[in-house]
């Protein structure tokens, strides 16, 4: 069994066509770099994030006020 396996490993089962490596490397070089500088945020994006941050802050203040109110009522007896 091992003799057959050794013979199979010695044979070339697949050979790439001529110029295959050059074509692959050319396409890889043409891909955009993942480390390219990120674009600065646009003004509308910044405004959206500020609006979300404001809404989160308002919501958190409401939650804290609600919890404080429950604590005040239950601790008053």
C-alpha cells in the first residue's frame, strides 16, 4: 500500500499553465491595500454620531432618574 502512495506522490498530478504565477501576482498587486489611510469622517457623519451620543446621554439620564425615584420611594418606607 505504501509503495503505491509513494509512486503517486512522485508523479505530478497538476501543473499550472505557463505564466500563472505572473498573472496571480499582477492581480494581487492591483488589489487595494488594507492598510490604506482611512478617509476622514464627513460632516454629516459627524453630526449623526453627535446626535446619537446626545440621545444616549438623554436616555441614560432618564434611566438614572427612574432608578433614583424607585430607590427613594422604597427607602422612604
